[in-house]
């Protein structure tokens, strides 16, 4: 099974002191470990009816660039891959999730309630009148 890495966007490490994108920064996109991984990604896109198009600069999957890694780049991705939050930042990570949940609950509390479904509609009233008038 092929290995893929996803870089969703530019990070602070990709910028220089002036805020410009550095020339050696990795572009956002999907990085495939080898040709087999790229073929697997293309098959998966076709099976799921996703649009994967060829462009002069490479492949695009749903508008995101797809790149084939060099061996050095694949080694760098393997060395820096993470499976979750680092142990040192876990309390902050959990606190951030709890804060997001509280903010979401506060937004829900501010929303207007759905319209009442207890109202009898005109169709329901007419159907009841027809049922009563039948012998």
C-alpha cells in the first residue's frame, strides 16, 4: 500500500522575515511516496468519481496539487510524520478541543429555535374536515 502525505497550506516556517514565501518551501498539496502510490491514488480517485486531471505542472485532485516525492523528500516526510499531538502539548491540545466545544455550544444557545411543528397546516386541517364529512 502506498504512502501519502498531505500539506494543507503554507505555514509560518515557509515564510521568510518579510512574510514572503521562501524559494525552498514545499508547496501545499498531496505528496505520493512513489509511482505505485500515485497509481493507487489515481485508481482511488477514479473509483470514488473524483476529478483527477493532468496539468502541465503535474496532477490535480479536486483542485489540489499532487506531487511525486524524491527519495530524499520521502525520507524527510517519514522522519517528521506525526500520528497525533506531541505528548508535551497534549494538555494544550485537549484544552483547545474543550474550548472549541464550549464555543460551539454557546453558538447553539444563541441560535433561534426551529419553527414549531405543532402548528396544524392547511392541508392537515382540510384532510381532517374531509374525513369528518364522510359517512
